[in-house]
């Protein structure tokens, strides 16, 4: 859980901006998006395999 304490003389807009940054850095937003729908384990493995293939191609092209 992400919590922030309103600082002295800090406006609500600044606090919300700070909260957004904290949530973004914590990876909470990505985790929520990932959990929106069920994904079959085979689909997870397939996506990981394709990502690894793309990464390998990119590394071989950059050399």
C-alpha cells in the first residue's frame, strides 16, 4: 500500500503529483493492469518467449 503524508504548506495538487510518482515507481499501476483479466499460463510463457526473441534480435543487430 502506498501512503503519503501532506507536508507543511504543500498544496493538494503537489501531493497528488507526488503520489502519482510514488505509485508509478512502485510498479503498482503495472501490476493492476496485469491483473485486470486472467491470462492463461501458456499465454504468459508465449509472451515471455517472444520478448526474449525480440531482445536477442535487437542485441545481434546492435553489434
